[in-house]
């Protein structure tokens, strides 16, 4: 077989490799605490499940329109108005099988030889992978620990050139939990006036999982860039529906037909019954979301305090999502070394920061979408492990 050379440029998502290794160790009888996988440990709320079952019983077994059933697209538009205070047309909404599809479509639309695409680093690994696959030049936006794993708008603007086709923003962010302050987003939007051909994709999949007093800042709320903004969101994180593979995107008028054609060529349409579950999620009670975020906030404090009590480790407090991204340079180990040794010797699954880009060296991603008991046990195991390899001094 002779594969296309572009296949050599396609990366992967290491979190799934870590999950597979952790499951293999469990199958061999090891007691493994998994703080590596990025999914809520809550069940999908019953009323959402019941809506899908009802849809199946009512006979919704066939194809649906490629952009999604009209009732769901209308529900998304209503939800955006409710939570982001922005009006969008249901005709601008595209229902997709998971958030990755929006990334793939946006990057394929604008990525080709000679083009440049800016993306956060450390960031969700699929950004860089698909940019490279498309033939575009991947230009990293460094997310800096001293800025709470945010960025300076001036830094982003300085990276832009006439060849910049797409700028990817993710806030709150995976893997860091960082969020971009409104002041920096304001500056970025103002500066983008100098680059009228650059499209922005705003990945806001963690928009409802924010902590503290500050509300989520959506790029959709800036009318001056609405004609070139792609919004990525979905049900996976907010409603504990990762396995349902349900996402949505909002496209500007010049792009929605192109996105729909990609959908027709790629997946035809999204699972019919899952779309009815999506309506129930958006229009039904939101108590489960509030309860989940409250639980995550409690876990965030426990894991941040615990990590800061470990020798050679320091940890900033995340502002959103359910990840911490502690600095582990004080251990003297690389991110990959520490990830592997913690799994094999301590029985704790995490993901090396380098899985999220070169700027992730010196960091490890912990997911606190796990019980308080598991988090506490994991910290104790890591503490014991660090002691056995001679790392005993807690950073001041």
C-alpha cells in the first residue's frame, strides 16, 4: 500500500492512549486511579436519556437534515440567547457529531500550503494535528503560566501575517483550565481589524464550567467580528454526554453552506434520537449542570491544595473546565517521564503536558472529573511515589 504523505502529518490524542494503558493495567489486576481522561464522571441526566428513548419509540429512526433537525437548531439559538445574550439565526447553526468535527471543518476550509493558522499551545492536540494534516503552517500561541495560562492580545497580533487564515481561541481551555480576561479579548478583537481576512474559531465547549465571579466571555458577543466568527460548543461537557457525540457550531453567513456541504460529504447527519435528547438538555431543567459545576469547584480546591503540597510541584488555580496543569519542573523529570512513572509505579493516570504541544513541557494535566476520594488517594499515592525517588522538598 502507498499511503498519502499527509497521513504522516496527522497526530493523535494521547489521553486516549493513556486511558487504554490504564484500562490494560486494571485488567491485569492493578488498582488505577484515572485522572487523565477529560470527561465528567456524572451520568447523563435522566430526562435527557428519556427523551432519546421516546424518540426511538416514536419512530425517529431515519436520516435527518444534514444541518440538524429544525427544532434542535432553534433550541440552540434560544440557548445562545439565554446564556450568551446574543441573537443568532437557527439557519446559522450546524449540528455535528462532537466538537472535533467543527475543528476539522474550520481547519480544512482554511488550511492549505502557504496559509498559516494560529492555535493555543499547550492546547487541545487536535488543533495542531489537523492544521499539519491540512498543509497549513501551525503557528503556536504560547499560553503562559504567569498569565494564568492565558495570552496577551499583543502577542497574538504580533504572530499574525497576511497569510493568517484562521485564529483558534479556546477559553476556558483544555488542558490548562485557563481563561482569557475580557480586557485581552477586547484588545484582540480591536486588533483583528488590521487583519480583515483572518477568520476566528472560538472553542467554547467549557463555557458553562467557570468558577469565581467572572462570567464567560463569548467572542460571539462582538458584532464587529460576527461575519467571520465560528463558534464551537456542544453537549459533551455541560451535560455529561461525551459518548452521545453531540456538538454544534454557529457559522457566519458566507460559511454555513460550505460547512453543510462538508457535513453531507462527511457524516450525512447526526444520530436522530440523540438530537431529541439535545433538545431536552437545552430546554429542560439545568439543576444537574449547576450541581456538577459546584462539585467540580469543590474538587478544584482539593486537588490544587494537594498538588501544591507535593515536593517539586506548584499549581495555579484554574478558572474553568475541570483540569489543573501543575508545573512539575521541580521534580527533575520530564512530563513524559513523570506521566509514565506515576502510572506504572503509583497507579495514577495523568497526561503529560507535551501531549498538548511543545510548550507543555514541564507540566502535567490532571482531570478532577473524579470523586473527592479518588483525588485524595491519588495525591497521597503521588506523594509516596515522589518520596521513593528522592524528591522530598516542597517548593516555597
